């Protein structure tokens, strides 16, 4: 997650959508007072800064009165006012209203079947290749993103723009031009791309049953963005 006062934008990091590569690129352009959350594991060229601080629990308690004690405890214990996959509705609570309302807020989303395949290859690589696609799907732990750019109900998009991963370079060019961020058409880094050696299109990988598992899990994102297999 990045909040840049220099360029007046808020970048919401979603899962398996080149978010780490975008963060590393922007780290080299952001100012000293901008907020950049850490990347785990750390990547050369990325410098996290200004993400720690006091958390005012009142807005979050007001929105979730049933979670009074947990919200209060978190505000006291946590030193991270901002964190890497922080959803937009939490960012909105933790920045001044004028910043939230005036800064350009954006993120990236990806076709769910392609996103799941990328996520699977990452986990399979971390488990030395012993994880089958069916075993991965049975776990049910998927890179679902919609709650990161919608309100708490999951029905209303609260960022200004959701870029399509499938057209990322062109759409980043438009956004960066709007924000006056220098961009020559390449991020200069492809973080976490080394996990996937099988580059077949997802349509050639999923069988009908596997396809339906993803379709059910990502029903909200498919509805919001009109994705099709």
C-alpha cells in the first residue's frame, strides 16, 4: 500500500496483480514523507517508510460496534498504522478526509482463473512442487481481492480506478501520465514471476470441475468486472 503526498495518490495493493512490482517501481519516485508499507520478503529497490503510527480506533469502532474490544486492543498494540494488503475502507478511516477525497485512488484486478493459476504456482514452488492443482483448490485459500477496493459491504467500489492486469502497461501509462509520474513503459522488475514455469493459457489447464470451483469462489469479482472463462 502506498500513500503519496508528492503525487497525490493512494495505491491499494491487491493479490497476484503485479502489486509488488508496482510498489518497487513507485518506491524510487515517491518522496521522503510518503507512506510505503513493507514487502515480505524484502526486495531490493523498495524502501518502506512512514507506515507506523498511532491508530485512532473510534472510526473503526463506530463501523463495527460488535468488535469494540478487538479494535481497541489493536489500536494500542499495533505499531503499523498502514500495512501491505490494507483494504481501502481501512485506509479511508486512517487518513484525513481531505486526503481521501482529493487523492487519486487506484488498484489492479485480474481475471480470476489466471490469478488462481498464478497463485497456485507460487504455493507449489514454495512446497517444492509437491502440491497438485486439485490439492490447492481443495484448500479454498484464494487470492480474492474485491473487499480491498469496495466498502465493507462489498457492494460499492470506493477507489477511483481499477486497472486491468490484462492491459496493465497501457493502463499504468494513463494513470502515471495523469499523476505526472515518469514512466517509459516498463516497471523494471517482475517480482515473484519466477514461480510459474508452465505458461499455458488457463483455459488449457483447468478442467470443467476446477473451472467451476474458481467461478464459485470469485462470483463477486466476476459480477463486478464481467470476467468470463
